[in-house]
């Protein structure tokens, strides 16, 4: 197993009170797995991934534990996490194109980064060059400033950078959103290639584009208002989802293989609840066509078939 998350809760501390952004998340990602993470804006996708990398204020660790390769990650201690970031677990952030230091040439910037991780640049240079070949970037980029690269080139550079030490888990947070369709496809296919080449051992891929997940993800996890709603193989989520929210989400797509964006989700009546004072029980309750009395309690996330998990009183085995 690559990643194991057990009962993880993370809030944001604000002047108005705690935002209950992540509640009781229990989730595994296997070695070799690309897990797609889906759900409406604000459901907690970035918070989940960010808390595995750098849990900085106003984010507040509440409960739970995270294991990577069988070892516990000290996610509540930003300093201790330093030794794991980039080496064991790495993220391509949502605005990856701005992640490169604008006033440093790319080669020296990578050298600084590796030095800070006690890795010799010269030792790693042959592999770095190989990876530039993999993503189709000329070796000359090492002598360039980020502004000399196009958006797509910067994106690929950040992918090379974030996987240079072969992390166990690579997180990609909406990395294709700002790209044109052709570059989106190229970048997501590269992620699969990175796994095949051993540049990372597992990945979490966040996107609003289910058609990309359909092409590259082995599994899809759907979140709703801070909770996990459903996790299963990509085939199952797309063709036979069980959670009422997943069903509506998939049904709101124009057709499989076509991109969905925020506006299509308006096909589901109502809005997700605010997480500052979230409702008790199942947070999908006021939008759910199947809600009944029991739904005033939080439904547990249970395995209803092998590798198919769901949190719903009606559809789960506890119904
Ligand atoms: N810095 C912050 N302070 C307070 N609340 C936040 C902060 N960042 C995110 N949130 C809240 O946490 C919830 C989850 O946000 P986020 O993880 O960014 O969702 P997603 O990535 O799925 O769009 C949202 O309700 C959002 O408003
Ligand atoms: S637990 Fe109840 S409200 Fe929540 S999704 Fe299931 S049926 Fe709907
Ligand atoms: Mg996000």
C-alpha cells in the first residue's frame, strides 16, 4: 500500500469559527494506482492533498493519521514533514506555472533544491536529462529563466522537478485547468508515463474533467462537503455509481468522454452547505432525493463490494 489515511479531520481556524473542511477521511491509495479526486468546488479536494504536504495555518490538524509506505507521516509537524516533502510525497500545485522561481535559471534552481535535500546535482543530472527527454524538453531549458518557457513547457518542467527524487506519491491539483485541450491530454498522458517509468509510484489527480479521469485514473474518489461520498474503480464510478450524489454528478455530464465544468453541476438542485456551521448528519441531505430520517446521522464510509466504498444510509450495507 502506498498511502493510508485513517480518520483524518482538518479544519480552518477563522475569526467566525472553524471551517469543517475535512471530516473523518479514511482512504487507501495502492502502489501503481492513479486515483482521480472529484467533487464540486469547495468540497475539500485541495485541503485533503495540501494537508499531506504542508499543513500551514489557518489549517488545523484535528484527528487522524497518515501512513506512507507503512511509515507514519508527521503531518501536524511542518518541520518534521520537511524530510518527506519532495522526497516521499510531492505535489504539482494548482498554479504550477507560477511555482518556478522567476529570477533564477532553472538548472541552478534545481541544484539549490537538491542541495537542500542533500542530493548531489551532478549525480542526478543524467537522470534529470533523461526526464527532460521523456517530457520532450530540450536540455537547454536548464540554462533558461522560467519566463523563456511557454505555459505547457513550464508545466512539464514542474512535473519533472516534482518527481526528480521518485516520490512514492505524486499529487496533481488541477494541473490541466489552465491548458488548452491538446496540452491537457498531453500532460495527463505524461502522468501515466511517469508512473510507467518509475518516476513516482502512485498518484492523486484532481480535476473537474471526468473525461481525463476516464482515460488515466484507475480509481475515482468523490467528495462532498468535506466527506468522502464514494470510491471505486473508474469503470464502476462512471457506469454504475451507487451514492446518490455520484449518480447525479455523473448524470449531469453531457455524455461520457465529454468534459464537465462547474456549470453542468448546476443540474443538481441546491448548493453544497457552508462548512462554517455544517448541518448535522449526511451533508448531502437537503439535496438528496432519497433522504430519510436516518440521514440526520453521519453515514459511515463502508465497503459494499470489494474496493467499492460508499457513505450512504440508503445505498450502503447499513440501509
Ligand atoms: N484559508 C482558508 N480559510 C478558511 N476556509 C478555507 C480556506 N481555504 C479553504 N477553505 C474552505 O475549505 C473548504 C474546502 O476548500 P478546498 O479544499 O479548497 O476545496 P476544493 O479544492 O475542493 O475546491 C471550502 O469550504 C473552503 O471555503
Ligand atoms: S445518507 Fe441519506 S441523505 Fe445522504 S446520500 Fe444517503 S440517502 Fe441521501
Ligand atoms: Mg482546489
